[in-house]
């Protein structure tokens, strides 16, 4: 069957890389794709949010399965668009409905969902402009630092962690006054939880779930987890502290209640759920839900997945996930993200990339790249995720480092220390 993947990042390249292996996959299409996805299929140069354009591409190319990578088209209602259009109703699409996508699209919606279904998370208060004084009082009841989250999607920039109470109060007012645009019409104030983070992922057909390998990602730009937050500078899977017993606890206390809550609330959900977790002592708490796979976590999770991904996606769409069990590579996979100089601040685009043909033993997933003839050019902040297998974190990291060093472009930067905090665990 012909398959269309919505998105243009490393996550979507990784989807295509895995799907390409399946005997069920014929032609692949990417909307809009990047320089890497062009080697796997056909890039269709339209926006991920252009639903009419995607419809035209689906019909024109006889696409039978659509996989939505990024969150924005899901929150905008692409699944509802497909299901409400007679010409598209026979096309399977992977993702939640617009209402269910509020689990990521609205921090307040997600917190209410967790509270309603007894899912462990930090104490919180949702504040609107009329409730600023209540917000100040709630922060007084908390120990610093103070966590402020814009309610809506803010391109990864809507979360602030502030040590000083007065500064936190000022930032609360700034967000509500429009610092993050419409995303900040409401602000979720949360208790700060100190611990170590972990990401877990499932596919769900709305009734059952399929557990994917876990991962840990690294958001800070600088080594030793210093500097500004980014979309992700690397990731590791498996995670040494995520023992079988700890993961079983997460399944019983978080994953099963989440799937049960989706059913109880009558949400239409056939797709991925990302559980952003934090381990505090021996317990796990939910920091956030994402209604899609993470990036760069996908670039370590999918290389470990031995199941046929197309079979799993069809089972998700058709409600047959209970028939499948995970088949997982036991090796470690580590990915190192290569970025443009100046990222996550101001950076330039259009630099030619060399050395990709010299990579040996790693898989290079493209993010913000573009083609100009046969040349690969930089076209974004996060450019490549260099993923490698190893018997342990050090071996995988050494191979990713070796191959990342072979890829050259002006302003090249990547962290050398991905996985540094997990080696002695």
C-alpha cells in the first residue's frame, strides 16, 4: 500500500526508514519531508497544516495509510478532517481526534484528565487574568523553583522554571498579557518535582496498547545539561534506571489508567501517546502527555523496534493491537543531534553539508535539511540525528561521535556527552 507521512523532521525520517522495511509498504510520500526523506520516497512540498493539500496528495497518489508526525496538525484537527470527508473515510489515519489531542494542546485539559482518572502528577492551579491573585497565593504555598506553563502550544518555549517568587509573579503577568500569544491565555502553575526524567511511549487503538521501548532525551544546548532548552540534543534507549519492576509500576499506575481514561471519556484515539515522566524516589509522576512520538526519542526507539511498523499501524487503525507483542533489540541505541551554529537562538541557513557519504556504522536521520540539486543544505536549527547501536552507552556514543565528526557544515555543533548521567546507574 502507498503510505503518506506528515512532517519534516528526524522523527518523520525515522518513520519512513522503518516503514520502508515492511513488505506491506509500496510507495512512500512525505509532506513536506526533507533531504533525507527524499531518498526513501517522494517529498510533497506543502505544509503539514494544509489539510486540503494533503487530501489532494492522498487521493492523487492512492494513499491508504497516513501517519501524522507533529503535534500541530493533530491539535488543529487533521484526524477529524479525514473522518468527516467522504472522499477520505476509507483512508486509515494514525492520530487522535482534535478533542483527544487536547492532552497535548492544553496543559489545563491534561491536568484535569490526570486528576479525574487518578494519574500521579504534580499539584497545580490553572490561572486566567481574573485569577492572578489566586495564582500568587498558590505559588506562596509552594517551595521554589516555580513552574509556569502556557496552556497551549508554544513551539516548545512555553515552560518557565523560576527560582525567585517575585520574578515568577512578574512572568505570570507577562504570559497572561501575551508573552506567548494565544498559548498563554491560561497558565498552569505547577509544583516543582525534583528527580530524573524518562519518556515512555505506546501505540493505542483506544482499547488496548502496545508498549514501545523507553528513552531519555537531553534538552539543554550545553554539555552537562547546561544552557538554554532546545527541541532535543540527543537521546538514549534503553534507560538503565527503568528496571522491569519500575516500568511495571508505570504501566499499572499511569499507562493503564490513561488508556482507561480515554475510554471512559469517550475520546477517539488511535495513535501514539508519549508519557513525559519524572522519577522521584521510587515513584513516577507525569510531567506531560504528547499525542505523538518525540523527536529525537523516535530516532532511538524505532531502531530498537523489531516488529513490522506497518502491521502495528494498521492494527492501531483497525482496533487489533491486542494481537501483537513487542519485539525489541536488546542493544543500546544512542542518537546525537547536530545543530546549526547559534541554535536555539538566531542561526543562518543554506550552508552546504559534506561528509554524509563517509558515515559508517550509524544511521543519520535528517531534520532541518533541504536539497538543492544533489547538494544537501542546512535549512533549520536541528539538522541531523546520528543514531548508533552499541553493547552499552559508551560504545554507542563513541560510534555516534565518530560519525558526527565526519559530517561538516559551517557552524557545526553537537554535544559530546549524551548519556553522561546514565553510565554509572
